[in-house]
């Protein structure tokens, strides 16, 4: 997400999946506050999913300090909790869930921190699709076993630099097997395996590290 960053669970699931990324989508995401109150001052509990909370911090700071926040497992769960109609309770949910002005006593639209908030979604598939070479591509990889020695990550980044490859994202996640061991997810502006520089770079990195190519797909454009 543009405001909150990567969703950790999604990264972990993609790394362990046999599927691969065949497309990315950049979708505008807006949030609405709904409440079972006559005015916001009466709110005493707000249901909100954790990633959503990170995208609506400024609005949450305007609510009464006595209000409690209950984290929910999903946006739909937040919406269902608000639908129970308990006085003093509300939720922050994606705006498309609010289909009628009569659903709640109080509705406040566009409570996300940035008006152009967007989320990047990955489309996964078990089959390959032909590349359209007229489009710009990026390749996502995960380095599963980084050599346990000084400068290991530095050398990996150096290989990409020497091959003139643009690294647009890097994020570490615990490998869930040993304390202090991490996966490294990377996005590289290049097409794989068609780009010889990227292919050669990954071959060099594989000498000491285990790499999984998560997918090579056309770069989504901001609308």
C-alpha cells in the first residue's frame, strides 16, 4: 500500500506458493467511517483492520481520546461489527462497502490520510502467459538463503549495480525457521528471462544464494 507498505502475510504466502505473479494492479483505495451515533463525539469504540489503521491515522487522531480501537482480522469483519448497530460503536471500512446513506447514523467519507491512496495487488497464476514486449516489465524475486557472512547482501546489491539493473524495492522478512535469518524480497525493473543482464545477474547471485523468481510482469501505471 502507498501509505502502509507491504502486507507481511501476503509476502510470506507468495514466497511459499507454487503460483507466480503474472500481473500487478494499482487500485485506488478509499475509506469511510461509519458510526452508530448521532455525532462523532459519542464514539467509544472503533473496529478497524490493522493495515487500514495505518492508512487512516490522521482521522483516528481526531476522535475522542476515550475511544478504544479494536483490531479486526479483515475489513469485512469491521463492517459486520458496525452493522450490529450497538450505540457508540463504529468502524472504518473501504468506501465501496457503504451502499446507502441510511445504513448508519453517521457516515464520513474519505478518512484516509492521502487523497491518492493506492494499493498494489498481485495477480497469481499456475500457468505462464506470453510477454508483450512492447510493455515495460518488472521482475520480483525472493532470496531465500542469503550466505551467512559479512557483506553478503552488499555483494548481491553490487551484482545488480554492475549489470545496470534498477532495484525498485527491497524488504526483509523472517524466514520463520531460525532466529536472525531472513528472506529478501526484491523488485527489479527488467524482464526475465529475456533480459540477458538480469539473467546473468541472477546466475551470479545463485552461486552462493538460493533464489526464487516470483514472476516477471508488465508494470502497472498510475491512473
